[in-house]
C-alpha cells in the first residue's frame, strides 16, 4: 500500500484577520502527517511562524515560495523534522 501526500491550499486573504490563525490551525489539525499546506496571505505571516515554532516544535517545515510585496505564499509541511 502506498501513501499519498496532499497539498491543501488555504487563501486567508478574504478572511477577517481575527479568524485566520484559528482557521489555519483547524485545517492543520485535520491534516495527516506528510501533507503540506499552501498558505496564501496578504502580508508576511512571520507571527504565524513564531506560533508554529512555539506550539509545533519539530513537527513542521516552513518554506517561503513567494515573499510579497502583495502576496505571500508559504508551504508548511507536516511531519517530524529536526
């Protein structure tokens, strides 16, 4: 049996800012290990990175794919990383 990894796309730009982190962590919590989340945002999500670093230490990989000035795209992979 082979495992299939998926990429989930979450564009938070149309959401009210107060709902963004909660929505993202809800999606993250439902994702299996090995999947990734493509976050699309209207600003640098650095505060989100710090939240991941504090709450998901060693369980994610963060990679900027596009860094503004109008759109930021970040791939966040779920798994055991050192």
